[in-house]
C-alpha cells in the first residue's frame, strides 16, 4: 500500500518531466555545434538559454504565479524560442565578413537586419498568450506567463548579449595567419596573371 496524495503525484510528474532534461540539452547542444561547427558558438546559445530560463522564472515570481508543471513546460518553450533568436543573430554575424571580423558597427547592423523576424515572433507570441494570462485561473496563466514573459525578456537578452558574446568567443586571426593568407593570395594572383 502506497501513501501519497496530490503533492506526491505532482512531484512524481515533475520528476518524470525533468528526467530526460540532460539528454535533451545534450542533443540540442550537439545539434547547435554541428550547425555552427563551433563549440564556442554553442556555448553562446547555452548562455542565452540559461538567461531565458531565469527570465521566465523571474516573470513568474514578479507576477506571483505558482511554479508547477505548466510553468515548467512554459519555461522549456521559452528557452526554445530564445535559442532560435540567438541562432538567427549568430548566423547573421557569421555570414557578414565585417561583423565576423569584430566590427561593432557591422554587428549592430546585422542585429538590426535580423531584428524584424525576431521582434515579430516575440510580439505575436506575447500577444497570443496575453488572453491566457488575463483569463485567470490556476492552469493556463502560469504557463502563458512563463512563455510570454520569458520570450519577451529573452529577446532583450538575445539582442544585447549575443553580439558581445560572439565578439568574445569568435576565433581571432593572428598576424602570422594574415601574412600567410596574404602571401597565398599574392601567389594565386601571380599564377592567374601568367
């Protein structure tokens, strides 16, 4: 005979929900590493994901919603959207030569160019969850606040933390590597001229 109750059943459900979290994080990081071909850029997305989770929890705490199963699912959803925003920004930074070289103005321009897509996703997500937040009750508002608050706040994190983190972790070219590349280019030009 087992004793328990609602709290015991809830704890069991939460434990089952969080059990595969390590595997999910590992597979997500592996996918991001394979996408970018860089452990450093995967670390940037991991930092953004952790900050997003914290901001989702902050939005729950500020508006005094309980942290339950629906809130956990909302935090996980918010993390996914924030990782997507970081991937969009990092891809743009990698593709722009000046931004990849560390030019701050070019980085700002890349973020501004990608902001339309990220902001539209953020605003539609927040707007879509707003009725669930305002409806009240015990089931939907924590979930909706975790997703909407996390997505809204993590957009700020993505815009303001991703470019500086990219600048910190981007591979630096040494002077010797630049000289070798310069000689290689000159040799190629010489061969092409002949």
